[in-house]
């Protein structure tokens, strides 16, 4: 916990230095293998005489959706409506003001391990920062990098970080699926260290400084040399790129496998949007 707190403290210091503002509270991103999701359908009756759907009906149906049985060792993070159905009319994004007898919701429910969330909260509060809310990291990333058109047409967001690749699939303007893959930048660095016989810190520096999925060393330096040097260690740029490309291809295959339909191109015509530090490769 102490090491984690110091890491968070250093990140906050850098953010404050870059922005010129003091961080007093924050929305905190949650990710990791412990995160899981499921879809649930719920229904409520519209009982008023005018049969008009109001905001309190939306609250009722979402409350019903979140009543799905969740293990005691898990915490509910989000209940996100994917779409509403009014008296059998599907594809409704905002049913307020419509008339009907029955309101259904298709909801995407995201949970996380209680202990992991508690440890995260302890780290943040331990350095004197209040928590405004907890949010799944790919949802936060989507607000920054996806356009409304991409959300409507269909797109996969893949946030390739250090320890995990966070996935969010959007269709028709709504969240459709989320997943966390335990493969990301750390595994790429480890592959480089093992494959080229380098210390881990040197492999990390090589990855950040020269790493790409295709060799572009000549265009970067104007030199015909394929040899890269870092801290007295020399490696072939071609070999470095081959190792990186193999792991990146695996990550992309795993992302596609998260699609429940093999014809993923018809489900997400806008393809994959990559973000995160490791996406720079």
C-alpha cells in the first residue's frame, strides 16, 4: 500500500506541475482483472392514468436492473442503460414523454472486487485527495477519444496501458460490452527483456525510445545502421520490432475475440480506436 501511495503521489505531483492547479479531489479510474460485466434486462409497469413515462420511471427500472444478484465480495460500479423498450417498441434512447403501459431497460452492469476497490480508495485518500466518484477506466477514456459518430456507428475502444488492456465496445450510441485483458505494455517489455537478454529497465527504455511494430529506424535517424544502443546494450532494431509486433498482434487478436459475433466488422464498422501509453507503438 505504501509503495502504491507513493506512486499515486508522484503522479499527482506531475499532474499538478503540468496543469498549474492543486488537486484536491478526483474521479478515480478502476481497472484490473478483477473487473467484470454482465447485461441484465428489467421491466416496470407505468401505472399512472396518463401512462406517461417520467424520470422517476427511469429510476425505478434502473433500480430493478441493478437488483441482479451480485456476490458479496464484489462492488457495483455502474449500471448503464443500453436502450429502453416501451410497449415492445425497442431502440428507444430516451423514453421520457412517451406513453406506454410497460417500460423495459437493457442495462450493462459493471462490478469490481471489493478488496481491490478498498485498497485503491485507501491509497487515494491516504495522500489527502477526496474521491468524487469511481469510474471504469475505458469509460473515462471513451469520453476523451471517441466521437459521437463513432459511438453511433459502432467502435471498439482499446486502452492499452501498462498492466491491462481495457476494452469498451459501443453501438448505437450506447455501451455494449466491456472487458479487461491482462496483457499490455508490461508483457511487451518482458518479451523484449527475455528475447534480447536485456535487464528489464533497459528493455523498457528501448521500448519507449525505439519501439514500433515496424522498423523505422532509418527514417528516424537518417542512418543506415540497424543497431540500437541504450546504457551499453546494443540490439537489432529489426529484432526489437519483431518482438513487439508479435505481442501486439496477440493483443489485437484477443480484442477481436471479445466480440461475441465473429462478423465483428458488421458490428463495429469504425473498427478499433487505440489509446493509452502502449498504443504509441
